[in-house]
C-alpha cells in the first residue's frame, strides 16, 4: 500500500511511511518519459559523477534563466548523498518540468525544488500514485518570488538505495502564476457498503457515531458540527468550501471526500495520494474513527477528540492538496510528535521537513495553500 498515512504512533512499529505523488502533467502521458542524455548540440551529457554538491551553497550550476532544457546524468553514491543543482534565477510564470529516471543500481529517486531559503516549492517521490513507477516527475508553475531555485535529488530515505540517474529539466516562461483553484471538501458521515478509497482499500462503514470514539451516541450530531467548524477554521482565508453530508447531497461539482469510520491499527487516517499542486480536485481520504479509542495518554473529552479528528481531516486534506510531512508538533503536517499533540489546535505553518521526507528544508504550508487554493477575504 503506497498511500499517505497519519500514523497512530501507539502502534507505529513495523510501518514504513510510504509517500507517493501524482505530478501535474499537463497533457502528457503518465508513462515514463525516457530521459534524453544527449545534449541539444549532440554532445553526450555529463558522465555519472558524485561531485554534485550536497547543499544549496555547493549546488552545481545550471542556467535555465529565461527558459531552456538541460539534460544531465548523476549518481547517488550513498543512501545519504544529496545532489543539488542551481536552476538559475526564475520567477512567477516560469513552468518547471523535471523528469528523473533511475538508470542503474537500485536507486529509488526522490526530487524536490527549493528556493534560496530552503523552502520546499515542489516535491515528487513517485510519479504514479499506485507506486507502479517510482521515478519522480515535477511539473509546476512558479508563483513565488523571483529567486534562485534549486533541484535536489536523493534516494528515498526509507529504503536506502543507490545508483545512477538521468534528469531532463525544462523551464518555459509565460505560464499563468495565478493558477489557484478553489476546492470543495465533502465530509461524508453517512457510511455505506463498498466505499473505495483509491490506493487505500474498500470499506463497509456504518453511519458515523460518536460512540466510535468512546463518546455517547447523544453527542454524535454535536461532534460532527464541531469537527466541521474546526476543519473550516484550519482552512480559513483559503478558497475552500466544506460541506457536510448532513446538509448537502453529494456535490455535482468536482470535490474531495472525507469518509469516517472503521478501524486501522496503524493509522488514524489514510489518503489516496500526495496530490502535488492539487492536480486532481476529486481525491478521497478515510478517517478511521474507531482508531482514536485508547490512542492517547489520558481519556480525552469531547472537545479534545473533536480537535483530534478536525486536525486529522485538515492534515489529510493537506496531502490531497500536495503537502508533505513536517517536524513540528504545532504544525498540521507534523508526523513526528506523540499522538497527544493532535488533541489541541494545530495550524498550517512553515515547518522543517521530516527527515523521512528530505534531509533539509522547510515546507511553507501557508504560501503553498495560497498558491494552490487561492485566498479569500477573512
Ligand atoms: Zn500524513
């Protein structure tokens, strides 16, 4: 199973937190695009080498300013090796396409784009959300400031592979940097048989009851209302509409769905993918509401449990919008702190990337959400 999970850390042992990604791919097939390792002038691309710097300061310079294509070859010589390339000075409207292919050894490559402050701007683990193709592919339009941007390539941190790779990087100016698209989120409390969350599983779920979490049945309605309020508060200021199945039929428009119910020994929730730049506005996630019982140090009450579920929904929807895991207990995308950290309000913040995601860097969640969703009056 290669889906994003919000771990239930009371039973984390043995779980490999796998991440996956569907890359924005405007009109191109999702299949592997062979990397052309021959330069435009017919010369061979750089031979595999490990002399590519491990940090932004030591980056190997490329110059894609103003638009160009570069092909190169490199090697991840140890599981901790990082290859960093400076893409040049880029700015709003520059479309950046990065196609990485492992070419030798065992390498399972991961690619990311950072700005000069080590802020993560784009990330790809696998180009195929099912895990059928582990080669990363990045395709996005810069919405942030004019800056020097960097490409960094590592081996997937959880499996410690090594080997050679080829990369084709293309920068094309002139795209619309204002690509934000609002999102409808549907909280589906109804349960049902045969509910399928792609890449996760198929479930028969009873209608949600607060008794799932150890509360009384009489608290069910209030609990659903409170969770919706919390999710809305986490996305306040962004163009996100949150609808409840108690108030609305399944929307006719594109929408992402959160299902509630069931039990998973390893996770509070699992999403179908990390959907980079919200390429697919119709994703699904499931919150295993019975997994919260006994998962905390004490016996949390109604409000704490509502915060836990609300934070979880906001976190999973973050994955469906393209966000990855960070390391900050107060941050919604945290995947490092004990379970009790989700019993209180968390927020989208700029936070350090989890080392299982990348060895350096920070995720500017507020900027990314503003670029992806758009901002509305507060
Ligand atoms: Zn997660």
